[in-house]
C-alpha cells in the first residue's frame, strides 16, 4: 500500500510538470555594449554581480572597445497569442532576442515593455495557439506549500526543481526597487531568471528572479544555489504585465511620505494604543500626502478601512492603486484618531519603498572628551558636535537642515540598539528642534530617566527612533 502511495505521488508530480512545462520558454539575448557605456551600467540589476550570475555570460567588467554579449534566461507564456512574461534583466537593452519553445520552434522576440522597479518585462513573438500557464493568487500561497521551479539553468533546457515556499514578503538590500519576494528552497541557478515558480496545482505563483549565494557575502560571489531563491509574486507580476500589455508602461499610486515601522516603544511615544501601523518620518513637500495635510509623526493605521500592519504593507497597497484614485487613511496624530483623504499622485521613476534610506550608520565608539566646549557633547552614549556647512556638504545634508551631527555611539549604551550612527544629524529631541549642542544636551537632560524620541536626518532623508533610558 505504501508503494502504491509513493507511485501515485510521483505520478501526480509528473502530470503537473508535463502540463506546465510547455509554457516555459528559453530566452537567448544578444546585445552590444558600447565602450562609452561600459562605465555606466544603468540598472543595478545588471551592474551587481548578484544579478549578473543569472546570465552565464562573461561578466560586465570594463572593456576597451565595443563588445558583443550573449546571455540566457527563461520566460513564461501567459497568452496564446505569443505574449511572454520574463525578467527585465533578462531582456534589458537587447539587440536581439531569440525565443525557443519546448517543442523546438525558434522565434524572434520583441520587447513590449519593461518595469525595472519590479524587474518584470513582457516579450511578444509572432505565434498563436500557444500553451499558457494560469496565474494563481500568490497571496493564497502559504509557507510550507510545495512548489516547483521550471527554467533553463546553465542552458539546461526545461529543468525542474522542487521545494517549498520558504517565506513571503521578503525585502532585500537592492537599491530602491519594489520588492515583495516569495522565498523558496527550490533550486534556482543562472539561467532560471524569468522562469516559472508553480504550485502543486500547476499554477504560476511567482517569476524566478534571483538567489542568495555563499560566495563571501550575502549577495556576492559566483556560487550556485544554496537553497535561498526569490521570485516576484504572481499578483505583482500580473498587475505589472497587464499595464504593460495595455499601454506599454507602468504607473503607480504615490503618497509621497517616508515611513517607519512601529515598535512598542515608538507606538507609546506617538500615542498609538494598538502598536500597529506605519509612522510618517517625512512628508515630501508638494506631494499628495502634503497636500492632504499629513504630517511628520502621524501614524497611518488603516487605508480604506483595511488595517495597516506596517510600512511595507501600506506601500504595497498604495502602489497597487492607480494614480488619481482617492484613499481614506485612518491616522493617529498626537494620540488622537482622525481621517485624511488623499488623492494619489503618480510615483516618480526610481522611487522604491515609501521608506527613508537610513544609510550605513557606523555605531563605532568615538571617545569624546567634553571639557565644557559647547561645540561638542554627549548624552546616553551619543557623541555630537555642531553641524558646520562643510560637514553638511560632506555627509549629503542640505544647508537648510539644522541640528547636531553624530560623531560616535558608545557600544555599551541604549543608543547602540537603534539605527542612529555616525554621520546622522539629530534635528529634534522629543519633537523639540535642535539647533546646536547646547539644545541637544538641554533636551536630553530634561528627558532624564525617560525614553526619548530622536528625530534625525540620514543622507538627506528624515526618520526617528526611540532611545531608552539607561
């Protein structure tokens, strides 16, 4: 009986793959890299070795003259009339695209449109009656669900690997790109990019995009799969695909605020009882949020009645909406609930998450000897000095920003547990403006014995954090 069950299980996998595989294609891309362009690899998906490893090419090092480069990837037929879904980095700036179907037929592909922010592209071939992969609702995928990756790793046509959904809603350090990846341990290797991640029903749950490797750093190295792969969820891919097929480009809703995730300490400081929501770290002047009256320190707890769990949750909801649409936000301001209606704008190109870039704060200790000199001081392990115009320029801060610059963090202090690092500019303490070291020391002294809300500017963008009393 057990042998019969194993046989039935094996056959069920084979049936699923046999039905899904014909909808996965091999993509061969050729492009000419001009010598003048080789120092300006436009898309970080292409300039980072983390992404380059998917092509199986000769790398992207600088070259003295024009070069012909050939790469391989995968694609998914999503329409019988020859529309194919793939990654932007598989087809970006191609001079020639060759599409090979599972039955051996070859076609020349034409790029319909791309969306670098999600690394999604749509390609068209002149064919009809093609097999397609149906879309699943990727939100319904659960951690632990069985899944299969189908693609062309290392040029090995129509290779199938099996795994589970390891995690959902993953976000990686890859610039300002919109990310909400499905993580899987199904083996994904160079050449799998743009291929299908399907569920046990043979439906598309994701577009395989990248892997982590063990080659010296999380994203570097030339090693193959180590069991951590990522796919763009089918819901996101379909939304992007639909817009590309309709108009050749993608437009997204835009609120124009930077967001902070709440933690219990921050929720207490901002007067939010439930401890869930997204706090506004900065409002872009003239943006939709600003026009609607949103303010720094506001906490958004719901959008059109749907509760907001955190900043990523809110961002994903906003970018899924059309520019010009109206949303009603539940907001807590100074502990008081209120509603704010916002007409969304169009998200500018190159903007990823509605979150500040906190930079690479270095929390190394800086032994500051303060002998009454008002140009420097320290409190709760935070050493600061007055912000000069020259220093502001060096750390990328506008001359209009006032505050004190962090010169060091005591490793054995409450501040070491926060995002604050050397080079951050502290602009307010407990919402009171800080103009110089004297202001900083006075306000920190007034908060003695209590947690304090520190507002800072890092690399030109604002945020805040809570420093506990020692």
